[in-house]
């Protein structure tokens, strides 16, 4: 049974979660076990580039599973065979660490940024614009499972719009689904990660503004190694170390992330 089929059957795979294999090393053996990396949806685009660089450098092939940090945490608790968990916050890795699931204490590898985004031409963007009659739908990630969703609600609370705009909110299971709502114009505007709008796939599509840092708590993105009895432990450590390397930091910077240093 495939990994996707196994955990979809448990009802913990959200609609927006998808499984994508990235085999970027032509010299990798066909029978080589893949390094399994579970990553938060905001890192979808950046992680693809990170893995490509890592594999080219190390010869280690990887498979990426993308989803909200909360849902990935639930999957790890259910025994999902992930070697590395790259979260959108520190809360979920710290919880797993306390539960004895990880091999190490979580570390912050980057600070994420939140933006307001639209793909509708001529639509003025600002927190005040969310009250415009022409805006009927505002996309945010599920604040229960997605750290960027929690940050979005903090912004609404900061501007005291949490109650007045509640009927306009369209909840996505992750930043991936939320961004899809905006891209397809199912929602006129939406809160998403800066890394999404800076990605090659989405760059120059629509307009966005970066939200003021004082309007939401710092998005401290954390990573842990999952305690698994398999042959990938050494490779997982190599990827973990790579994530803190100057090469990886340069890639993350290109996607709008700030260094944790």
C-alpha cells in the first residue's frame, strides 16, 4: 500500500495536501530508499529548490510531502514514515519533541513573512480595503492547523476586523489551498506566505503587500529529525545540516524568508 493511500484512509490527509516525488539526481540508484521530507505548505516552492540543490550536492534523492503543519504532525503521530519535519512554526515540532518523537530539539531555520494577495486587476490592497463591498471572500489558511492561518487571524484581530469580516472568510486547509483560492479568484483577496508570491510559478501574478510585522507574532519556522529505525538517519542529518548552510539560506532569502540568526 502506498504512503498516500495508507494515510488518506485514516482521514488525516487534507484536500490541499499532495505527494510529490522529486528525483533530481541522475546518478541515484533505482533501488535507493528515498529520504522522506514532510514540509509545511508555505515551503512548497522553496523546498523544491532546496531539495534539488541538496540532491545535486549529495547524491541523496528525496521525496517531499506537503501539507499544513498541524496535519503533518497528526500524520507523524499516526506513524507516517517521514525522516525530517520542516514546520511553519515551532509549536508543532516542540510538541513532537516533548512526546519523544524526534531525535533532536527543534531549531528555527527561518522566519516567515505574511502578505495580502490578489489576482484581480485594479483591486486596491490594504488592511482597510478588506471592508470594501466588492470584496466578498477573504482566503486564509485554517488557523487550527496552519501557523500562517493563525498569523492571519492575529492581523484581523490587530485591526479589529475579526468579527466584522468573519462572514467573508474562506478557510483553506493549508497555504497551498488558500493560495489556490486567490489564484483562481475564488476569493478576491487572501493571506498567504511571501514565499508563495515570490516563487517562479506565482511571481508577477497579481498584486501583494507585505503586512506589518507588529500585526502578528513572528513566524518562527522549525525543523526536527523524526526518530525512525531506518537506514536514512545519516542522510536525514545531512539534509538537516544543509538547511542551515549558507547555500540553503541564500535560497530561502530569495523566497522572502529571513535568517533565524
